[in-house]
C-alpha cells in the first residue's frame, strides 16, 4: 500500500489520522475479545471457568462505600473516608488549629 503523505493536504492528513485512530481502537477491542475467548477456551479445556482461575478479577462489581476514617466532632453524622476532596468541615477544623489526627474515628 503506497500512500504519498507529502502530496496530501493538512485536512486530508487529519482525516487519515482520525480514521487510523478509530481503526486502531477497533483493532484493540477485537484483539481483546479474541484474547478473552482464547483464555476462556483454554480454561474450559481443563474444566474451569476463567473466573474460577482468577477470582481477584471482579467483572463490573463496584466495591462498597469506603469506611469512614474521620468524623466531625460538632456533627457526628458527617464523616470522611480520607479519599477525594476534603470536606469543608475538615478545612474549618484545621484552620481553627485542630490536627487531622484529632478527627480520626
């Protein structure tokens, strides 16, 4: 296949790039499916499912809510797991001189 890239306009090159990116994405998805099917077939030959061989892989399951690590002393219903953005009450407590360890559950 001989494409003369130097003869193409910028617009044509961008379109070609977009088409190549889409084709690469499709090829990756296709190869992933094929790899998964091959792995499932290989596991089945030994009498196992793929999930039985790799139980740490949980398909589509979300873990529960993270456990609270910090509690607001002024309002015990307000807690924070330590993940994500700090709630305002944490900022307020730290500004007023409290240490983060003072708020631990």
